């Protein structure tokens, strides 16, 4: 019911749903709204939902001043591909979207896993003007950090944190990543699992398990001085990617970091008004 309501509201405010046929024999589904002559912003979501569920309130707010594009990443929502499930495939899909919309310059905002894709696009896509990463540590999150995160969630492998296999795993993930997650009856956990988590389990797991190899093949000396301006936004109490990793990534990028007091990992849902203003302030 919430999903249908939000879709209807987006349509009423001028958003349209589109799909792009990909060269990898797949489809990228995305929302587009706002003034198409205004500066463009692409919002990239993380695990555990879709573009709309991650950015719903911010989409409507930012559309008053910007051309807003919100895709469902590959293997989330209705998007899919026959390409290998990896950061590179996600990046190539967004690059095809940028090309299809003929965007000469675009600003990126990515949260969590979407922030990893944002970082890869900063390296590989020349049209990126500015980039904002929410709770996403990029290249500085090592194997020991991954193991520590896994232990904090009581799991044995990192993919189990983000790719739950039942409603109990969904409840644990959501309760530990949001500050203001709304109360609802327990039976709805199963509906949330089926709607947002149950499909493309193998591909979603691969997106996590291939991250270390992706990180290790990056050579900072080859791109560090050529990155577009960036901003980090972090929750003070993030247990997925602790604030110390945000500070380390900020130093690596020579980028400012904004710390939201008492915030956790799900920043775009918990603090949409504040983050919308931070985006405006940075990219104006």
C-alpha cells in the first residue's frame, strides 16, 4: 500500500517511470522528474530497497530545482542484466543512462552501496560534476573492516548482512540501520522480504563478494588527482560503516565530511530534509 501510494504521489508531482534497454541484454528502470533544463542529479540507492524507497521524499524536494533521475540499480526493483553482478556492471549501466539522456554534466548522490558505485563513476565517467557519498567508505574499507562489520551483525559472511534470506534477517537489518524506522506488525516483514529482498539473491550476494577484488585492483596514483569535487555525509552512530572510516575516506579524498549527530546508516530515509539542503549547498 505504501509503495503504491508513493508511486502515485511521484506521478502527481511530475515524475515519470522509464526503462532503458542495456547493451548487456538487460533493462535499467528509473524515475525522472523536475526541470530537464536544470542541473541534473542522479540518486543511487543501496541494498534493501529501490530508488524510490530510498529517495522518495528527497526526490520531490529536489525536483523543484533540479533535473532528478533515480534508477533502480541492477538486480533491484525491476532492473536486471545478464552481465556479471559487480560494481563495474552497475557503473556501465549508469553510464549508458547518462549517455541516453545526453547529460553533458551530472551530479551524483549515492548512499551505502550506491556510494561505492558513485566512487567508481567518479573515476571512470568524465561527465560527473560533483559527487556526494552518504555512509559509504569506498577504497578505505579493508578486509579486516569487513570482518568486523560481519561480526557486529552476528553473521559469518558479509553478504549475509545485506542479503537476508528470511523475514528475521530483514527485521535485524532494518532495525540496526535506521533511527526512525516506523513500527509495523511483524507479519509485514515477510511482505518486505518478498518485495525487496527475495529476487536475484545470487546476483546481490555477488555484488558484495566481488567488492574486495574490485577494491584491490584500483590504483589511487592513477586517478586520485583527477577526481571531481566530493562531499561525505555520515551518521555519528553508523554500525555498518563506522564514522572512523568516514573520516579516513574524507582524508583520502581531501573532501569535507558532515556528521549527523545520533544518526545511523539509513540517512536518506531518516534525515531527508537535512540532506536535501546539504546537497543544494554543495552543488549550487
